[in-house]
C-alpha cells in the first residue's frame, strides 16, 4: 500500500483485508442464486443485482449522495461519466437496469462473470460489429429495460469528463419503442474521504485510469476510509429532439461536465439528499 496513505492514517491493510474477504464471500454466496433466477426467468433476477450493489457499497464504505430527479419512465437510457470500477456498484445500487460494457469485460475473471449475471450488454469495438451491438442494446430497450452507458469509452481521473463517443448514441435513435426514448445524463463525482473534501492527492486511490493495475488499485481503494460519491440525475431529454447523435452526445457531455464541475467545487453538497439506502 502507498506509504502516504498509511502515514495519513486513512489507509489500513486490515480494513482492506476484512472488506475484501466479506465482499468475496458475500458475492460468491449470491452468484448461484442469481444464476437460478436467470435460468427460471423469475422477476427477482432484476431486483437481486440492485440489492446486491446497494449492499456492497455499504460493506466497502461507500456513501452515496444523490441529487436531481431520477427518470420514472421505462425504458430510459442513462448516460454517465466513468471514473472507476466502483461506478458499477454506485449506479447499480440506484438504477434497475443493465450496463453497457466493452466485450473484453466479459472475459475478465470473476468480474466478467458478475457482469454476465447482471445482464450486461457487451458491445464490440470493431466497426463491422457496431450494428450488431446497437441492435442488442435496442432489444433491451424494446423490452422496457433501462440501460446505463459510459460514452467516454474509458475511465478518467475524476477531475474532468472526456469527450463522448457519438457512435455509442446510435442506439437512442434505433429504439424499438413506439414512444420517443428518454435519455438522462448523470454525473458521478468522488468528492469526500471520511467527510473531508477529497483533493487531487487522494482521488487516484479511487479513480482507475491509464495503465493502473486492477488488483493493486482495488486493494488501495478498499484500504481507505469512507468514500462519499455524489450522483446527480440531470435534466432528461427526448432522443427525438436532436437532429443527430452528435448533437445528442454534445448536449449530454455539456450537462455531465457541468454536474461534475459543480460537485468538485462543492456547490451542490448543501442540497444533497438520499444517502446510501442500505
């Protein structure tokens, strides 16, 4: 573990060990149940992941603060910035929907299995596979299921929002629904550690980007104290109100960037509500 984290008293190998053991045992215990629910096509196959993510946030010391009004229309395409693998638990605890991820994630050990069990839609990066990926997403939306999209295509350092890839918005214009698809931008910002504002020094312990190795980074994140994550549900828009997907991507990027910027400056914290529900 980083010497600076240990010296500050915020990092603890014992804390990381306990959290990791509990998380793995808890997850392994629920995986067979989720598989059974999927095989039998029972309604609980959608509710268990929502409950699971809420529980894992609690177990791993993640406090979620939400702002704004979450869409109640189904289906909704949620569009969010991407900071860390922790985003999955955070957004998964709030939204009863499916994540959209690159196909490589499905081959990851352990986390790939979790993604498949939760119904993640895997998309191909190769251009000749783009229509197939779009159709798979459109099918989920056509079945009334919400989707969660990270249009940056990768994760960032948490201080800025990378450009959105407009190609990923093609699904919004290919929905199989009779009514116009609703698109809701979301900003997710890691703002506090043990109640204190998190500066650039601590953010890399949670933001996973560049060539960071997952095992070591995960250990450092679990070793830290209580993390506050601010999630803002921004104003939703009709996909049909945009001339093309580039305009839609540009609008969503501007909204999400504004939400992240305000959260980092502490402009919204005083009106925050709805902490972690577990």
